[in-house]
């Protein structure tokens, strides 16, 4: 304003008046990403001033809360524009806003920003097992739906012969989704599970996937002979088996012929246990030939081939 003042002489003076307001809302979008420097227990939050309201700033305030209405676990923190929090828990989402105070009072809140602290990866789905042989299998893992906010850096695969994994046969550590396991035992029930790792740690174990390595039928018996020979009956002893196919024999079978071939076959007798086989209904004073086979219950097992023909004569 201008005006006249004094008493004898006229004169003018000029003065400028500046309006003082509360500080305008700070800018949190000036930094990206914001918050940043995420860990499992904290993060860094930044904001910048957009003005002072024509009065020096007395203090800046940063508010955080667990929801975007700032009503859950809300707290206020004095800040210079950069605040690092270290008192959080893994996997928590936090919301932030800022404001300034000058001689007039508090200014408007800024827009909000939010971030979630890092966490261990989620629980992945079950692995798949393929290309199973007697001693090998391919195990294919899957990534979890959540990596916890940090890149997957590793993977642990466990193989056990008990479903509760109280005994672990093998553990394998790798970042790869595919693991080709060797050195398995044939005709064995296995269980496999896996979990993933990031910078925070390991997540939960996947559901269990069972798989069974195959066996084979027993090899042909050798060394069996006819015993307890009578006029119309005899026993055939058990032979020796060089390879049981992965499971002990559980049945025996003998075929009977009047020639050393199937051409004179007169019958077959199956013993429902691995024990000597009794032959009855034979003709007295007759030469017979017998051949023996073994059975196991291994996966892909069953009846093996017959051994050589062995002759005997009834009384």
C-alpha cells in the first residue's frame, strides 16, 4: 500500500505484503520406486517439498499405517524427507503420506505410497516325476505363486522312502526347475517334495508326490531237482535265482512234460508260495521232464522265464 504520513511535509512509503499459508502437500511421486530398499523388516520412504507456504518449515512429518485410510497401526514420524524403517515384519504392506508445518500450522497431506516388506517365497505346487526307470527319475518343480517380493535364488528337493520325510534319502540344492536323479533303488516306493528360496529364506514345502521305481520278473531258476519220487507223485525242490528282479519270489510254478519240450506237456502246477512244488497224478514207471519258474510282486515284475528241463522217473 501507499499513503501520506508525517506532519509538515507530504511523503509516500511503499510496502509489500506476502500472504502466508500452510505448506502445500509434499510430493511422494518424485521418487520411483517409493518406498524402495525393501528388506524383510523395513524399507526407505522419501518425499520432496513443493513449497513452504511463504513461511519457514518448522518440521516435516511422515505418517505410516497398515491401511490406506491410516487407521490401522498408524504412527507419525519426524522426517527430513528420507526415512528408513527397520521395525517391520516380513510380508507386511505399509502405506505412507507426508506433510509440513510452518508458522500457520500443518499443511495438506501428500498423496499416498505403499510397499510390502520382503517375505519368504510361497508354497509351490507338487513336483511331477517322469521318465522313471529302475534307478533314475526326472523331477520337475514349479515356482510358487508368490516369490515374496525377491527373486527366487535356489531350490531344495528332498526324496524319501517314508511319506512323512522322517528319513530323507536324498537332498538336492539347485536353482533349476528340473533335476534328473540317479542312483535310485529299483522296485522302491519314493516320495518327493520341494521348496524355494529367496534372499529372505526358504518358503514352505510343496505337497508330496509319490513315485515307484520298477523292477523286473525273476530270472530263470536253476539247480532244482525232483525229490520224494513215488509211483504217482514227486516234489520239485526250489532252484537258485541269480536276480530276483527287485523283490523276493512269492510263488513257484512247475510245468511237466513227457519230453524235454512243451510238445509232451501234461500239466502245470502253481505253488502260491515260494516253496517246493508237489506233483500228483503221475503215471508209475514213467520218465517226466520238469521246468520251474518264479514269480515276484515287483512293479513290472511277475512270472519270470522257465529254467532248464530236468528229468526223473516215477517208481
